[in-house]
């Protein structure tokens, strides 16, 4: 079966609706057809300043959210990045074949450094996409299900893997991004010009663990557009389009069907229906997360099993890379 790898950072808010619709839901759907590896990327989460206790807690909560979102630890390999040392080890090698200019062109870093200045940011944030490439290449990954904002990182992964293969001999599988168009970029409810994001936070974000009343309120006060028609038109009606796409994604109803059902009805009706559909997803999700967090020992044991399965794949890949690159094989 083709191999799938993806991950999310255990930082900021817990997962938000964009993470869920753009990534997690896709991950769950891929489990039957693919050999799936899903990682809580805690190494990535320390690149911009963090609190150690909060990070530990967040990593467990993120793993619980993966499971609540439909990741089955029996069918998928679910693990925490720092439990598998090969990620950091391969990242070093890849860093040595990455151009400085090439890394400087990564837009996530550029945006951040642009906002805070290069003095306000870290080398870890700069090399972040290289660590991400290591995550992906270690598992001979064919497909990487992510949102649109990760496309460039997957592209860099392909470039680095291809460069390594050309220089040192066939070693890595080159992955493709898997980015379903409709949910590739869920927008901020208050600012539909921007994607929903942890770093933006604010009342335009739906945190999956928010109080259901807050979720409802935020959806009902979403910014819509002028006019009154409920149609998908990303250019002129980004706010309404976002709501229709969210409704379609959580209910499985086709966009065209939703447009048809809302003919002649107003934005208020749309918001009401979106709120109730999102709550139908979020309420059972939260219940499941709470149950899982009630037994942290069980969760930790499950993550230990995942790490061991992950290492069985990652270690031979790293060994292969070590040999190709010319490191002396220890006697
Ligand atoms: P992260 O933690 O920022 O986001 C996790 C996933 O959620 C997607 N996403 C969205 N999708 C649609 N609409 C949105 N508004 C939205 N916001 C976030 C992201 O595209 C992502 O798929 N660098 C990665 C984590 C990572 C990774 C990896 C991913 C590390 N190693 C290896 C894939 C493979 C990140 O920061 O994602």
C-alpha cells in the first residue's frame, strides 16, 4: 500500500477547524487505502519560544485529538516526533545539502522574519522546513495530506530528496502533496481575507476544544459579504464561500446542493445551520478527547507502541542515508 505521512504542531490553541477540515479529516479517510503515519511534531513546536509543561500537555492533547478525529492507532502509526531520534539526525544531513538562499525563500519563515525581524526569530525556525523534509523522507512517503500553506514545504522536500538521490544514489522516495481543493484553506471567520491560523487566534478561529457556546457564537458572528445570495464565489464572497465550504465538509452535502437548498434564504439561516452542523462534529469530538485524557497512562503506552513501529521504518532509512553519504559504518 502507498505510504502516507503527515503531522501537526502541538502549539498555540489546540487544533482548530482549519486543521481538522484541511488535514485531520483527510488523514482519517486515508487509513483504509494507505499505510498511514501520523506524527505529533513536537520538535517543530519549540522553534518560536514555548513553555515546557504546556508543551508536554499539548502533545498529549494533540495525540488525543488525532484519535478523536478518527485516527485509529491500530490501523495507523501514531507517534510523537521526539520519540524517534532519526528525525533530527536526518535533518542534519539534509541541512547540509540545502542552499542558504533556498531556505531563505520559504514563505513561512519570510513572513515571520518580516514581522519580527531576523533578530526576533530563531535558527530553528529558519531550518524548520528541513526538519519537515526529514519527517517525510524517513518513511518513504508517497503522499502528504496537508493544507495549501504546506505546499511549499512538500516541494522543498521533493527537491532535497531528489538532490540527495542525484548526488549519492537512489535513497529516498519523492513525495507528492495531497491537497483537496475545497478545504485547502479554511478562512478566518472575522477576516475572510486570511486563513484560519493558530498564530492569528482571535474570535475568527474555531478551536475544536472551545466551549460549544463559544463555537456557536463565533460562527453566528462570522463576517459575511455584501449582497444576499448564498453562492460559492471565493473572489467576491469569501466569507459566505467559507461558510458554505465548512457546511459541505462537515455534513458531506455537495456545495451545489447547499446553494440550491439556500436559494431565497438569508445569511442568518446559513449561519444557524453551519453552527449546528459544526457542533454536531465538535461535541462528540470533545467528549472523546476528555475520555482519552482521563487515562494518560494508556495514551502514553499507545504512543510508545507507535514510536516503536515508526522507528522500525525510520531507522533503516537513516542507515541507508548514512552509508550513502559516506559515514563510516560502526563496527
Ligand atoms: P500546522 O500544525 O500549522 O497545521 C497542521 C495542518 O493543518 C493545515 N491547516 C489548514 N488547512 C486548511 N485551512 C487552514 N486554515 C489551515 N491551517 C492549517 C496545515 O496545512 C497542516 O496540514 N509544518 C507543518 C507540520 C509538519 C508537517 C510535517 C506536515 C511538520 N512536519 C510533515 C506534514 C508533513 C505545520 O506547521 O502544520
